[in-house]
C-alpha cells in the first residue's frame, strides 16, 4: 500500500519583513494542528457533559478545566518522554528537556501530568479527585485519536514489517520496508473505539471511580496489543524476554490498577446501595 502524499507541514507563513529584518517562514505542522483539534474537541465534549445533571463541573468552569488539562498534557508528556524513553540523553544535555520542538512526547507521562493537573483543579473547585477524572475520562480519547493521526502524517512511531496487503512504505523510513500503519490502529482503538465505550458507559450513573477505571483498563489493553505490531524505539528495543516493549511495561500497570479501581468502585457501590435500603 502506498503512503498518501502528505506533507507534515500544513502551511507556512512568511517570510515577513519587520524592523529591517526578514522573519520566517514559519511552518505550521499538522501535528500541532492535531493538538489544537484535540483541545477544541475536548472543550466541546466537556461543555456537553457539563450540562448534564449531577455534573461535578459547570459549563462556566470548562474553559479552566481544559487549560489545566492542556498544561498537564504538554508538561507531563514531555517530562514523561524524557524520563521513560530518553533519560540518558537528558543527562548528557539537560536543556534538551525544554526543546520541545525537537520532538518527543509520551502518553503515559501526559496521563500523569493530567492527573496531577486534575487533582489541583479539583481542589480549586472543591471537587473530589475521582469526580473530576470520571468526568474527563470520556473527553480524552478523541484527542488521543487526533494525536495518532498527527503521528501518521508526520511519519513517526510506525509499525513493524508486515507482508499483509495493508503494509505501508513510509517515505522517511531509511529501510523502505512495508510496515503496519500502527498509528492508524491506535487512532481507531485508543481514539474512536475507546470514546464510544466510555461515552456509552458513562451515559448512565456509575459508581464513582468506575469510569476512570474502565479508561485505564481499555487504554492499557489497546496499547498493549498494538505494541506487538509497533516498532520499538531503536535505542531501547525490548525491555523483557526479547519481546516486551517499553510501552507494554508502562501499560500493564494501567490495566491492573484499572481492574482494581473497577472492583473497588462496584464493591463500594453495592455496599452503599445495601445501606440505603
């Protein structure tokens, strides 16, 4: 299958003559636009959810919620990539941490960043941590999907070699191998399918912490499976047994924690229902 003729740069602005100097051109990449689309989409869904009965967040509070989440994603994603995937490079060049334009973001780091941001925001509006996480869990997946589309357009994080008819040769691949378009697999699973599951699940009242737990279980499972066809980072390769990737090492605890959260949520919910009789 031929890779679509996609330019990672969506458009360029300039050059502009200003104060006697030429500035630009400024290149706007699709990956950045995908982040913008993710935050706009999150704001739209959050506004819809905030209008429902028993929402812990009011429509007037959504803008601040998205702002906190955006800082959590960007800062956590960058710190997570540096710590989880490239700590040696950071030790050699500490300023590389702030050179975000050179690339490198981690979902797991972004998740931790968002959780910290939601804890802080929940304290600010006097809401419980799991009230906030249950609210935002269905908001997140479509943003993840946009991010994976950005990976696809930017020709990064591609899959392993395949003989299947869906194999795709990425122009930037120095080996010119037919590979799994794993970015699209992740966009479909972590983005669209996870969104559908969580929107359906959260449409009815659920015990507190259940929606958050289901997010962890589903995302962790989808990511763990896709890692079998995603090319591991060259500088890391496999962490365990000659087949376990860094992404799987980071996703396995998510599945376990999510299952524990679901069990505790329904156990506590059942106890509350019994006491209410």
